[in-house]
């Protein structure tokens, strides 16, 4: 692993890596005298550019688990989303979306991603490329009253498409994951049954239509409150990998499944070599499988960001430690991206909520056989 010079200053948090075939960006939040600044830097393969500021305001909804993201589009524009308070209530906030035509130096007028006018929670957004000049988006939405629902929309050019309800009752505050496939998209999320079973579900958009939700694997995790631990998805062509955390039967574990047919079917779950996982997973496909990342509890309040290479046939070697940080909420969620054949990870090093925090970035080397090697 090679630690890179981070463009993020002190008091930085919630990193996100967004990559296309030709561009990769890092976004993050920084505390400032005016509240927070959403910042962005472009990676050219050797170094990050000087950071630019998307927005500075005191009305950000800055949250350790529900954070902004960045996505470079096929037409050269860059899209970012963030959360902005809409009312006085703690969970009254909207999703804002803005685009840049000049690699983040200037931004168009922010717009709401959703069209409802309710003062409720809207967040846990996933973005994916859609056609030559657009994107697809999914998010959790509280407009329907006491339950959170899963919604989707698209942006083509500068026009938002219709909103579509994908699942009317989902876990309240777990991240969503979305990946493009040859046939459309797959969205993974934590569902919520009437009996409070909160297992991972997925929906697909095939031939222009969304499928009905399906349970990915019947873990049977019954929990009365949201675990704040959503799944993540990586897609390439017809291949998909989905990684997630579960603590069913009080046995914490990180699991991954594979698909070679756009999500029509999945392999049996493969359990990673995690002994005391906190979760907060991410995943990226490589040529012969995937690399899965998670946070592991080590001792006291200390944790490690770890990774493991896994193939559809099973585990490939043991876990590899990436970094030390808190195993509590202060460290947030590591995020990863594949860019031009190289694997990158960003994380927040922080040991106390409200204390010092700093975003770091590293490059993970893969040899010709997609095995990790330290350099």
C-alpha cells in the first residue's frame, strides 16, 4: 500500500472517491468558521490537484454516515451531491445536486434531487452513470410519513426524470449501493420487514423497468433499530459483487456474493476472515474476483481498516491491514474506487467525535494476478 499526499486539510471528514474511465475525484467535508465546506480535488495518476470548493454554508447536514459523493460523467461534467437542512427539525433535510463543466472550478445552480416538498429526511444517496450525458440516482426518502422508502430518478442533460418508488419500507439509515450493468443498474440496500428483519435486498433496472425487490440472502438479522451499515456494489460488464455486514444471531460478519449475469443470479455468500468486524464495507471488482474493505474492532475504541481479496471460489489469502483509526462513529466509512487499473481507498483518521480528524488516501497495488502486494 502506498500512502498518497492528501489534498484534504485538517478538520476534514467523510471522504468519497468517484471514478470513470478517464477521471477520478476525491470529495470531502471540512469544518470552517462558516460551518462546513464541501471540497473536491482531481487525481491525475500521480498527484491531486489543488482543492476547489463546491459550497460553504452553515446549513449542511454533516453526518458521519450520510455523506456527499462525486461522480464524473461520460460527457466530461462532474456531479456532486450533498445534504442541506430544509427546516428546524433534526432530520428535515434535502438532497442537493450540482454539476461542473470545468473540473470543479465552477458549479451550476444546485437543484433538489427529489420533487416532494415535505420537511422530512432525504439521504443515503447513490449515483451511477447513465448514458452519454446523465446519471441515475437512488436515495432513502421520508415523504410518506413514519416509514423510509427507496426512490430513484435519472438526470439526462439538465433534465430530471420521473421519480420512481422502488421499495415502500426500508431500513431508516443504512447506505445504499448502486452499480451499472450491461442491462441497466442494480441497487442494493437494507430492507425492513414488518417483523424487523433487516436483511439486504436488491432491485434491478432491466429494459427500462425496475424489478420487484428481492432478498439477497436470508441472514435473518432481527434488530429493532437501524444498524447504520449498508451494503455496497461493484459492477463491470455482466459481473457484479455485493458486500455487506450482518450480525444475525449476535455473530458479526462481512459477506460477499458474485454474479456473472447482471444480477439474475448470485453465488452463495462467502464469509471474510473478520473476527470482530464493525462493518462499514466497500467493494471493488478485480479481474478474478473482488477486493472487500471493512472496519475491524481491534482494542478499546481502536479499529483497523482492512481488506481481503476474494474470488468466486473463496478467500484468497488472509486480510491485509490498511490503516488504524477509531472503531467508533468518529472514523465514518472508508470509500474505494478503481481507476485505470489501480485501486484507491480514502478514510478518515479520527478517534473522538467532534475531535481532530483528517482524510487520508492510499493506493493499493495489485499484481498481474490481482493479488495485493505492499510497496
